[in-house]
């Protein structure tokens, strides 16, 4: 029997071609929880819309918890009681933010007395009346603000995007 000698270059080329063919043959599986497809030429995936609450049922100066843009992203919506930058609703007073501190991802809590978000891990503070601006502490970035939309017909608020990067992610849409 004759021994067949195969050179390293031929072996690697053949193996790479075979691997590429196998990868191309994989059938894509539809994921019902996946983000909608981006429009042609778009640089980012579109955010899903999610109901946050009914305005007249939202308590004044108290945080309402919800998750956005997915179940792994805790957020708070607050009806401040006075018009604020980026606020929506009939009075322009409803804002929402990620509840993950931008320093190390610890959960922040809303303090209604001081009207600030406070991180108990490293004592950062954020101002929801000024676009989640970092007031003091170890954090160096503002809290990511959840973009909200108000529907006057139903008196409801929906989350529709995120301004800023949620802690621990390379992209807000997974």
C-alpha cells in the first residue's frame, strides 16, 4: 500500500474549507425573544416598545420598577411632580433610568426625600431631575436614561429606547 503524503498547507486549506461549509449549512433557528431586525444600512438594532404604566396610577415621587430593554435590565420610572428635562406625560414630569450604577453595576435606590438615586455600594448619587447626572461618588458617568413615549389616548407611558450604555454590556440590545 502506498503512503499518501499530505502537506500541511493542503491539510489546513482543506480543513478550513470544510469548516466554512459546515458553518454555512447550519439552519438558523427563529428566536421569539430576539430584537427586531435592523433596517438596511442601520447602525443599531431597534429597541422594542414596552408598557411602563398608566400616568394617573403612577405615585408621585416614588420609583416604579420595570425591566427594559430585556428581563436582565432593571429600571425605575418616576413621576417627579414638576417638569424635568426628558420628561414625558401631560406635565412632562415622568422620567426613567437604569437602576444599575455606572461605577460597578450595583443596584441604585431612589430616595424620595433627597430626590436622588443612591448607590449603597460605593455611595454614588445621581439626579433624576437633570438627566440622571452623577452628583458625587465613584461613578464617572450619568445613569442611562430610558427614553419614554406618552400616549394621551390611553394615558400610558412606554419605554422606547435607552440613552447611554447599561452597565456591563457592550450593547443594550442583546
